[in-house]
């Protein structure tokens, strides 16, 4: 068993509309002894305006974004894909990686026509999140770590604060490789200080294991954290699977109510139980390495209530339908941007074969492959890639359409559906930064000069 600890530095916080600029990873054995490390960087894609705040946090100078010595984002994704294949099978491990880095990586693969968007989950690979493990440590064995606190006494679960406080020296925060080293250190500390807890958490990276644990209908602890609050555990038991998503499990809070009062509840009441606040029935993804822990000595009442749910299959089926009803599909809704369609459908075998050829071909052949793809999403993304990397192959009409798309994207209004960084948003951020104490004004000036490249239409 090997671990692949990894981290990304990015242009912003939106997986769909930002991109990674740095990928660092360290491969270790199961005793955390280093086998290999990589530190990859790339240029910024032509359509993306970086968040000025992201540049300041990472320390990336604008000139680095355009460095011709660096690979393009397309080439960068090819390098990472090849690395994942070479290191497989491994446990792909990060800090808040399942919610952020994993999604960012998937989008980069998707938008650059890599055939295997789920590379870190296939070919024997699994994934694990050290931040979720820390939440479980706080709940189960809080005395194992020193916890950084704000002035108001709130614990801060920040890697750049927890790692140095617990024996990791010289943490280069907000550099991908520095964060990988810090994550590796924290994982080693949990495994050494709480081996039984580490083993239990690590087992949850396997979806069938989580499903089998739930289907015992034993009371368990589901550790979660919401907003800026503290991690907390819901003592509950499995009570159904979403009718629309087999990876979404329902979890009945055994301390909040007696299920006897809910077995014959109406559909509206059940919907409120899964969608209201506070939730009587929580939901979580069984394929995202949840912090689901056994309870050594559940109370007699918790066991009685769990048995009641175990003996009520119709109730569990109705809960599954209530979960599915939380996010109904609206056939009248406008088609979302292509970036937001990543989970729309799986690729056909024919398209996957064409995508594999796309990676090996020259741009003339890639343009032909794009036209042959049956998936509308892939054709749209493929035409974009051709415009980015082989603009000389565009017709005058295609060139005009591409330029109009770029201008519209950069100048989009600040509206709820504009989830990407625009020129106006960037200028507003720069104004905020000038008023901030301690900001490097020389860096702000560099970013401002860089942002002027988005003022003019492409080609002028």
C-alpha cells in the first residue's frame, strides 16, 4: 500500500472556472517513507483571469503565469495523468483534497480532454482526506494534538497553523510542495499517536466497506464540520439510500428522535426531516472517505432505535425517495455552462478511444478528432483547446467567434451566474488590496499591470 500525498495551487477557488498552476506530490510507502516526489508548474490558460488575492497568497508573480518555459495547462494535465498511472495503485491523500483539490483536478482533466476524469479513483486508486481525519481526532482523541486557537477561543483547522504547532518545522505555506510535506507530517502523527483510529478512518476510503458498515444497522458516529463551527458527531444509523444517487446515504439521528414516530410519517414530513434545519436525517457520500466511526458501547436506547430502522425497509425506501426529491431536475432550466456539465453523462467507448488518440496526435489531427466526437460537451471543449493552442487553424469566422467569447467572458456582469473572475472583479479586488495593511504594494502594481491585458480584444 502506497500513499500519494498531493496538493495544488490554483488561480482561485472555483474548480469549474479556475485552474491549477502547481501540482506537487510525494509518494510514500505505508510507513510514510518517501519513494519519489514531483513538483510541476504550468502557464495560465488564455481565457482565465486569476484572482489577485490568490496570486498574493501563493506569491506567484504575474510574469510566472506566462513563462514560456513552463508547459501549457493541456501539457500539465498530460503530465499529471501519466504520473497517476505510473504511481497506481495508491491512496491519493491531501488536506481538504476531496472537496477542493480533487474537484479542481477533475475539472482540469475534463476541460483538457483527458480520457480518465476519475483517474485518482480507478485502477486500484483510492482517496483519503487528512482534514477529515483531524476532525475525527478532535472528536475521539482531542488530547493527541495541540490545537491553534483564535483570540475568541475557536480552534482553527488550518494546515499552516496545525502543522507547526505539532512538530513540523519550516512550513512553506501556500506552496504546493510545502503543503504536501505538512500534510504528510500530520498523517504520520495521527497514524503513530492513534493507530487504531487511523486504521478505522483509512478503511473508509473503500466504498464497499462503508456500505457494509452501514448495513449492520449498528449505531455509529458520523463526524462532520459545518461552517466555522467545531467538528461534531451525529450518533445515528443507516436509514436509506438516495433513489437518484447510490453514493448518497441517509443517516438517522438516534439521539434526536424515536424513529417510531417517523415510520408512518407523510412524504412532506419526511422531506422536512432530510431538508429542514436542524436535520433529523443527515446525508453523506459513502465514496468520499467519510469520518464514520464505530461506537464501542452504544446505549440500550440507541440500539433499540437502530433495530427499529433495520426492520423497516419500506421506511428506508421512502427516505431514499425524499433524499432524491431534494434536488429535482428542472427540464425548463437553462443549459449550464459546459464547465458545469462535467457530471452530466459518462463518455461512450468510442469517444474515450478518440480522447486517447487526441492525447497523442498533432493539432491538425486533434481538430479532426474534435469533429468526430459524439459528446457535445467534448466537442465544445475541444474547439476551445484548438483555439488556445493552434489558432492558425481557425477560419476567420471561428477566430471572430473565439474573440467574441473571450471578450464576453472577461467583461461579464457581476451576476449570480458569473462564477468566474472577470476584469471588473479583479479591479475591485485590487482596490481592496491597496487598502489592506501589510499587502506588498509592489506586487499589487505588478498584478494591476498584468490585468491590463484583459482590457483589449484579442489580436489588437
